[in-house]
């Protein structure tokens, strides 16, 4: 029988995403609701090393539900990668009387957390916080919805100037290994073509697609490119290619960059964060460990951390087809 | 065997919602993709009476994916409620060579469309466009996501002034029969209490909840009220009640009103609209009729219009519980 | 020769406005820059009574430049209106070693502050913080620019639904005594008519204007109404009047309310707040008192508080004419 | 005595800016108000060559006041730079019966327009449309206010992630020759340092400033860099310099790019555009030519085009000082 949990620690790690603060708030208030103590751990794994802990009550998380970023900060820790480092973390937790952890982050966060949990039998639950939506076991990661809206607003602005000047814009959006953001914002932003890591479109088809789009009477075009697209050229090389091989295009590049990670979370991400925080704490209180909470068919479900890390998310092929039809 | 469909009409009816334009665009472009003609019908059912039709090609819907409202306008038609009126509509459609209809709207739109379809054996497919999310057969209606974000941004602004003055705000949001918007924005806006049509909270519990919230150290409070809440008082009577029965509250009311219906659609609503438009047109081309397209488990699915109208959507009880825990 | 100033208190009072936090930040950092101590006084005049003071250094105001509302809160104080109350305030200030005050607020704030200053020879400088832009001695009060953008965004949303349904909307915006917001947002929102306190348009001209607008082919109309317009009817009575006396209008009312006061300040308001805070502190350090800092011809200027209170701002008649021409 | 003006042409040229559409709308409606005909000229100078003209009445400009970009498009024309080309333009105008021109754009637009006007005695008035605010004779160019808000929103988002990770961000904003945007958004975005073309800060001072900021307890920093800053390194070289010469910084770069040019104009820009359009048309009707309309001390004023082009705008030194104090 598992030991009763009286004190829960919470931390964020890896790249931040909108909704992390709302998730922290939910973890803290769910602890308060169940009369458990909650400890905020600063700087991710690094804070486990240094013992940068702080008691949090329901009022500590006032006014953060609508803030981007993470009030608990995030940092990488080389030390935590060694058994010795993790042992230090374990001792810090024990000393502080912390019985269980909620880890908010992505793949890397979950891997570190799982190894730690197995080594020391320490109860942990993960909450998927990343804008990339690349975690198996949840239809939406925290921040994915917000990031998409941020990108679409930027594309709308770029289209204003693109269509005033009859230009072709290559717009780079986040997504090193997955094209979820690119695919959705491409459709929503009315892009003529979308380049994603999951599909090698090939330069020829890109050229053909642009030509077709021009023949159909479009005077300006937008191509959305995921960071990790498979076409084998970076976005500036793409521009050069079109400049050199196609006539009459005025080509520009826009790399949206880090603004995609910030900003007030959308309604969806705030509600999702609130639900995930409740589920994470209550799962720990029920004696569960080494699971990730996720949204599946609009319900809160648990997936073993191991599966969440190893599983692959896949692109919705229907969306690729919708994108093709829309750029008619 | 159904007649081959060569010309498809599309119209919007009932209250407008963000995403309707994106859905029109998708219907038009999917027709173009399949080499079918598309006819825009203006003013909803009224346009069927008056024959306000216009040929639409892929370029006619340029630059509307990010616009709120509906370029085809929406209007009520008394005449369409009579058999005679609907006969006139049928004749107008025949005269124009239109073989099938895509109807974008809510309950009322679907009812009228279904009656018409049955009387004249006319192929129709419905797309659920309403911010209320009160249609059975889809997890999200077009505009629901956008409206939630609009409301949450307004609540964030009101909270700035509420917390500067230690005030209690009652905020009325749309939802005459259903509390979907209220429940989600209440959680996302950090409301202390949420009043919805589906649940009779009772004045006593509201009072108790406000008192508890104050005792817990909160200096300002927000109560989200759906238009159709069951507490038996309108929002101004609620204010008066608190003014008269509770001490030391500085109570204000804000009725968000029609701004909830407008604005550029969110990424989610644009993608949803694009998917629904494709599915609607392709369902007609496959010979289907009297269905509504919907999003179920993140897939496009068909539901008979009759079920869509009669079925009831229900409140997610988990959200009510999350709301309670968050207002700890 | 005035006593050297070593410790400056700052407070906000009256209705809050976006930019107040940025002004507090500027006062605090300008003090730090000049090696003076800065004391935050909570709850406006009320905090002077209760001595709710807090030492603030440059880091205390971190992350507030983009937050609406006021971190120092605002409250009314009956007690401060009496000489005895003000004496208590004076003693609290002396006890805390505070030598001078920066008061951020509107008319009422300045009146109280000036009386206090004269009674006790206490150095004070005012910063005009109100969305109404009704203070003499500055072309812009803090929050005016932000509030206008907030209102215009709301009108844009309402126009989406207005034009989808061919409706007439009366939209009420803040401004009990002055029409600055109404006049500017009316032009920017493309309103057909603007009703302001400074001008008695008369119902007849409103009716005439609406008729002309309809004849010119406009299918939907927006009328912006300042809270304090002189037409002698509130906005719901206006709706009823049109319903009863004009044919074929589908009239709706939207009262924008308190959301106009909140939200992240615009770039303009943040820069203005930063400039005003510097000028306020440096004016005190130069031995000045009983002035308000203001923006005149894009320069920081001082106006005696007495003139700021008694002076009247006037409507730019050119804007009225522009509005007429634009609704052609 | 000048010939009576009956038909006015309007075009946009050079880089587009938010508010250009609102200015076109104002020109068109002011013509309608004075019973003059208005002709829209597409593609800037290029349209003068090709005669791409269109009659515009009050309804032609419906629904564009809140749209970024320019409905009349903008393009460069090599041909217009030759006398022969300009002669062709003159003949096209004469053939179409156009008596006068309103030119909306920046420096380049005004230069071409002025040369043309002098060669053919053709009445012209300029409206300054550019986000850079680099035109003499107006305190604000069209689009400057909007662009600042767009940039500040982006900086707010980047700060979320910067402060979550304790990072240093270099953010590049528009401004090849002038630092107006950089200076204002730097203050409004809470930047630690601002690099502008008008001031050679020098790398040493940048390094010193970053060190001071860190010592003062700041964990994250933002440096705003105008495109044309004088420090002699591009933004990626700046990053490399800090990476190599300063310890313990995690440096990132964000180039905001073309999204700065688009988006719905702010309330300020819409009102300014409306005022400028009225003034431009009425100045032509009064027989004036070769002037630019501008905002000076909140009044519409005329400046000879020649002065507008040759005059230099200067940085407000007060703002530099405010920026220094704020980064205390």
C-alpha cells in the first residue's frame, strides 16, 4: 500500500508554453482543495538540485491564469542526468517532506522524471506542456491551441502586406520534428502550400503548386514552412531557389520565432490546464504514478509515461487533403 | 439512383457566427475542386424566396477566411415557414439549375431545411454554425471556440478593474438554453461562481460561495452568468439582491452582448470550417442528404439532421467540478 | 528653500485606467535612479488614512508595465474629505518619513491632493490617469489611447454581426461629461452618427441622419453614444424611439461597460506613463509642487493643479466635421 | 486662376502601412461629399502607366477602414522614373479626365509625385503613409501608431518566454534610417537597451549596460535593435559577440519582419487617416498643390512636398533619457 501523500511538489521544465501557469495554478488549488500542501520548485530539474522550493497556497497563484510563460521558471540541468545528481534531488525532496511530483513539460521532462521515479520509487505524474503537440496520449498539449492562434494572427498581418504588393512569402513556424502547427495554421492562414517534416513534398511539386496558384489568378501567395521540413533546404535557400528558378516573383521570408511561445493562453488552453492539474493531483492521491494526464475524446485519461515518450503522434491526413482543396 | 449533382447552392441563416465565411469559402472551393458550379444564396431563406443568387468561383471567396460575420448575409423569412413559400423557393432553385444545398446555421436553419428537403426531395447537408455549441452530433459548432476567446479577453480586462477596486462583477455571456460558453469562460476567466441554465445553483449557494471566497482572502470576485441561467433572476436583480443582502460589496454588472458573435475566427474555427465545407460538398456528391456534418473525436462525421435537431447536448460535469476546485 | 526630498510616496486613486501601473513603475524607477526612496501607498486616499505603505525598489515593479489596472489599488475615502482625516494622513506620512507625493488619478484625486497640499505645505505632483481625457493641461490622459483601441475592437466585432443581419446598433461608450472617446471611436469605427454630451444633436437630426444613411445604400448602421449624451434619452429609450417611429429597422443595443477600463496599455500609453513618471519625480526634486504633468505638443509640461481641475477640455470641432463627411 | 477640379485620382505607393485603406476611404468619401468624382488608381505609379483606373463612390470603400494593407495595391515603376514614362502617365490622366491627384506613401512616392507635378503643372497633394514616421512635417505618419502596438505585443510575448528561461533576446524591429519605432517600443516593451541608427552606442556600452542590468538583479533582458542601427554589426553578429565575450548568457535573436506592416489600424491611425483624407481633398479643391498634409500639434497642417522630403525628423532626446532611467 502506498504511503499517504501529504505534500506535492510541482515544477516546469523544457521549453515554456502558454498554459503552464494555469496548470501550476490548478495543481496548487487542487492540493488546497484536498488539504494537501503544495511546494513550488523553481528552475525545473535545476531547482531539484539546488532545493529552490517555496510553499504555495491558493493565493500564491492569484492572477496567473492568463499569463504566458511559467512563474516557476524553467532551466536545463546537466547534473540531473547523472545518478548522483538525481540522488541529490531525491534527498532534497525528502528533506522538504515532499511525497510526490507533478512535472509539467515535454518529452525531455518526462524522460528525466521517469528515470528518477524508477530509481527512487518516487510517485510522479506528468502534464504535457509544449506548443508542438508532439506527445502521444493527448490530442492537445498545453499551449498548442494558443500558439496556433498567435501564428495565424501573424500570418493575417503578413497577408495584408503580401496582397498589397503581390508578393510570395515563406513563413517559418515552429515544429522541428512535427508539422502539427504548420498544417493547421497553413489551412487557417489560407496558405497556398505547407511544408512539414512528415511529408517530402519535393521542390518540383512546390514549384508546380506555385505556378498553378498563379495561373488560377492569385496575385500573392503564402507558403508555411515548419522548421524541420523535409525539403532539404532552409527557408532562405527556398527563397533563393524561387528567385533563381521562377520568374516574376517578389519573394520574402519571415521567421516567426519565439513570439510563438508566449502570450496569454487561449480559453481552450486555460480550461485544459485546469482539468489537467486536477487530474494530475487526484491521480497521485489515488496512488497512481508514472502516468501522463492527457485529453482523449474530450476526456481526461492517463497514459503511462513510457508510452507517452515512445509513442509517435501522426499527422491527420485529412488535413493535408483539405489544405490541397482549399488552395484551389 | 440519385441524379448527378452539377450545381450546389450555399446559404447562411440564423444568428451569424465566426467561421461562417470560412465555411462558405470551403464549400465554394470544394465545388471548384470537383468542377461543380457553386451558387451563393444571399439573406438565408429570404434569398431562396427572392432568388438573390450569385455564381461563386474560387476567387469570389478570396480574403474572407479571417472575417467574422457572413458575406452571404442572414435573415429570417416568415414566408419560408409556409408550404407555399417553400414551393416558391423550390421553383427558384430549379430555375437556377441548383441541384443541392449546403445550409450553414443552427437549430432553426436545420429544421426549415429538413422540412424543405422532405417536401421536395431536395438534397441538403447542414453545417452547424452558432457560437452556442448547442447542436447534437458535433463536439464543436462553428464559432464556439472564437466566442470563448472573445469573452475571456473581455473578462481579463474586467478583472483588471475589478481587482483594482476590490469589486464583485456579474458578467452576462451568451447562452439562453445552454451553459457551454459560461462554463468554459468561467473556468478560463477565473470566475468564483458560474450560473448556467442546466443547474439551479440557488441564491443561497451563490451567497455562501461569495462569502467563502471572501473569507479565503480574495478581494475581488467575478461571477459569470449565462443569459438563461436558472436562478430565476436576471443579472440586474442579482446585483440588487447582493446589494441588499450582503454587506460591503461594491457590485457591478457587465452584459457582454453582441460583440461575442463577431471578430476574426480562431485558428480552430477556420480549420473546422474548412473541414466541414469539404465534407458537406463531398457528402452531397456521394448522394447523401439530410445529414449534418460534425466533429466527433476529431473526425468528420455525419449525423441525420433530425437527430441533430432533437438531440440534446449536455454539460460536461467534470468541468463543473473543476470550476469548484479552481475557486478554492 | 525647500527641504531636500529623500522619500517619495506614490498612490493611485479614482477610477483605474490602463497605464497606471506603467506610471507607478516609472515613479519607482526614477526614484531609484536618483537614489531616493520610494513608498507605495495602497488603496489611494484610504491608504493614507490606514498607513498601508510599502517600500518599493526597482525590482518591485518588474513585469507590470503591460498590466492593466493598478497594483497599488484604488479606493474612495470619506474620511480624507474632512480636515481631521487629512491630518491623520499627514501624520502617517511624517511618521513614515515621506517628504512628497505623486498622485495618479483624475479630477477628484487632484482636488483632494491639492487641498491636502495647501493645508500642510506638503509637496505634491499629479499624473493624469483616466480613460476619459477630460483633464485640462494635457492632450492625452493615461489610458485614453488604450480605451479607444479597446472600444474600436469591440465595434469592429459588432459590425461583423450588424452587417450580416442589416441591423442598427446603438453602442454606449464611456464618457459621462465629455465625448472624446465617443467622437474618436465613432470615426474609427465607421459610425453613421455619434451622440456626445457637448452637442445636442436632437432626435430629429438623428432620424434624418439614419434615413439619409439608408437611402445612400447602407444596409447596417452603428450609432455611438457617450454615456452622458445630451439627447435626453438613455440608450434603451433611443432604441424604443426608433422601434416606434421608424420603419423596418432591426435595432439592438450594446453597452460596452467596464471592459473599456482594462487590458494591457497601448505602446502610446506605456511611453506616456514612463515620461510622466520621470517628469513628476524630477519636478518634486526640483522643488516644484501642486502641478500636474501633462503632454502638450508632444512635450512634458507642468500645469498648476488648480488650473488642471478648473479648466475645461473642449471637443475638436474638426473631428465632428470629419465624422459628418465620413458618413457620406 | 486654377481650373475647377471635378475629378480626383488617388493611389498608394511604396511600402504599405496600416491606415492606407482608411485614407483611401476618406479621400473617396470627401470627394462624394463635395460632389466630385473619385478615381482609384491601382498599383501606384505602375497604374498611372497602364491606366488601371476605377471609378469609386462612397460604397466602394465600405468595410475597409479596419483593414491593413491597401486595396489599391502598391508597386514600383521603373518607367515612371523617365520623363517619357511620366508623360504617358499624364496622358492617361488627361484621357480619364482626372484633374488632380492624392498620393499616399512615403519619401519615394512624394519625390516622384512632385517631379511629375512640376513637369506637367498637375495638382497633387501627398498623405504620409509609412510605419517609419520618417517624414518631416507631421508628428505621426499613417501606420506608425499601429506598428508600434504590433511590435509591443510581440515583445510582450517574447518576454514571457525570456523571463521563463532567464534569457537575453535581441529583437530586430523596422527602421533602416530612423529609430522612432525602436525607441518607443523599447520603452514600452521594457527593453534594457535600445540600438538606433541615430546614436552610436558602441559595443562597450552595450556590454556595460547588460552587466549593470544583470547586477541589478534582472534575470532576463531584452535589447531592441532597429534594422539600421549604427553599432556596425547585424543582429546575428551581436548575438555571436555576446556569446563569445560575455559569460553565462543564453542569447536568442528574433527578427520581427513584415508582420509589423500589417493588421487592423489602431483607433489613432484610423482617425488620422480620416482627417488627412479630408484635408487632402479640400486642399486640392481650394487650389493648393504640391503640399503634404500632416499632423502638427494635433492640427491638420500643410507642408510643401519639397520640405517634407528634404527635412529630417529627429529623435526625441527626452525619450532616450527616459529609456535609460527605466532600465534602472
